[in-house]
C-alpha cells in the first residue's frame, strides 16, 4: 500500500506510541473481531500492522506474512513484527 503524506499522518495518529514506549504500540482505530487493526487509504484496506511494517522496512514480499512477536494482534510497533514465510 502506497501512502501519501496525508495518509501516513492519519495512520500514525491512530498508533499509540506514548502509553508504554518500551512495549506494544496498539492500534487505536477500528479492530476486526480477531483484534487486528484495519487501515484504509484511498480504495485499499490493509491490516494496520502490515502498513507499519511497510512504512519502516519497505514492501512485503508476495505471499509473505507479518507475525506479531509480542502476541498482541493490535500492535503496530515495527520491532515487534517479523515478516517471512508462514
């Protein structure tokens, strides 16, 4: 998902990076039934944690998954995420 500067500002405004700076950065927007954040930019919607990964690390390879190392499905902290095979 390619974000404009405006989309990027909207995205990071919904990530709580202040409550516990050494812990998770939870998504404060809408969550799915599984507790995952969703973010929409233009006509595309993606999981918030995947957007966070892309913003820091670049494109996610085809068929790659992004896992939460912390176990918190709402977490968007890039160093709590890992991308790779299923």
